[in-house]
């Protein structure tokens, strides 16, 4: 009931897959099929599913939209009470059981999606129906990484034309945040990363300056404040590193600066800063999936791509056959992708 079987045609990798594979931030739950950023075609639907039918093109998303709860009805939230991110759930909402098994034993689901599989079963609330003309091998990246970073910029940080923006962490999410800042008309985008080789690639996404904290003997927030006459107008933290989160907040200008946290912290992290930073009118915000409502907003973002308002090709560095997925993870872990 309310479930959909999807044939996955393309899946992309996200660093969160590694995070849960290594079981660093939560109780390990194995065997489990990971993967949560993908594009596919509806193969069959269960009882009660009215908005999808076999043949529809869909993007699975790790956080859902039931359409009925207070969050879904609010214009301000995308944190669905029923289908929000649940990292511990290994079964389906309907009965808590798995739809995968081997030799009669369960294989657990991951974030409601489990896209590292040719077929997967997903609750209808986690599926965004999209334009069937959109190439799934490109728009699949919208279902996690791109929207998380891009939305953090355009929906949350909201830089005004001509403002300065700092982006901490130049992985796919950080580059999407930089792209959002570029599209918003930022005059200067400062990329912050401990891997200097990322800067050349980052220029394609609008990054104008690069700071490697390892190259300086003072805190990176001080370096940025000196570069920008008191601080950037907006900063977006995309690495999940605690020091970077604090730096991202402390590097914004007093009076109007806004910092947005995107990166996933470790469960033991405690954010520490002096309260005077808030009293001097700096704002700290968080965002989840770029504040996009998955089923409502994703089809609209896909249309932006179809209308050539967004460029997704430059976010894709490699394409490998599904059977070589471990090679793809090697590229990611070595920083080659």
C-alpha cells in the first residue's frame, strides 16, 4: 500500500553514502542497500497510489512530502513530519518490513530510497514526478547534492546582486552553492577548502578567490574579514566540519551578514561562538535539502534545467557502469571526482 517499485536507470554518489557505509554517525544497520541520488522509471504501483503510474519518470529523494502534515502545509518548511529523513529506519513505513531479502533474510533499506539496485521499492511520498523528456543521467543529481547546495544559496542565504559570498567546502554541494551565488549575481565568491587543487575546477562555478586555511597562521575567518573589509555578506558551509561551521559564521559582516549551515555534523559536535557575534547583528541559519519541498519543487527545478537556466553537465566528472560502482567510490575518496 502506498509503495512504488522503480527501475533505477542512473544513480549518483553522495558523500553521505560513505558516511553511513562507515557507520560513523549512527548505529550500524547491515546488510543494507545504500544510494539515494538517482533517476528512474515507475515499474508498478501499490494500492492507494494515484499520482504515479507505470512509465512515469521519477527522482527518489531521501526526505519526503506527505502533503498533509503541518510542515507540508507550511510555506516555510520542507521537514515533513511523516517522511522526513530517518537514518535508522531500515524497513518500509507500511509494516516496518523490508522489500529486499537474500536467502530468506532481510536486506535493509536506506533513507527510504536504496538506489544502488536495479529495482527498488519506495514510498510514493519520496518520489518526485518529472518531465519525461528530461535526461535522467543529468537530472538524477538534482535529487540530493545539487538542490542542497543551490537551494542553500538561492532559498536561504539569498545574496543580493553585487554582494560577497564565502563557500566552505568545494565538493558537489559547495560547487552547487557557488553556482547559486553566481546566478544570484554575487560580485565575489570566495571558495574555502583544504585541497588547493579544487580551485581550478571551482572557477567554472563562479568562484573568484580561493583560501586554503592550511596556508595561513591565523583563523580563516580573520583572513576573510581582511580580504573583504570586515567580512562577507553571506557564507555557506558545505563540509560538515565543525571548525568550518564556526568560521563560516564568524566571517560574515556585522550588521547584516548571514551564514547558512548545510554540511552534516558528527553527532558529538557542539557549536561554540561568543554571543556578541549575534548581538552585533549576524544571523546563523540552517537548511535541509536547500529548503526545497521535494515533490512540489523538484519538477520546477527540472524545468529550469530544460529551459537552460541551469547547467548540470559541469557537475558530472565520470560515468561508470553500475557494476563498477566501487571504482566510482574510489574516484570520490581520492578526490578525483
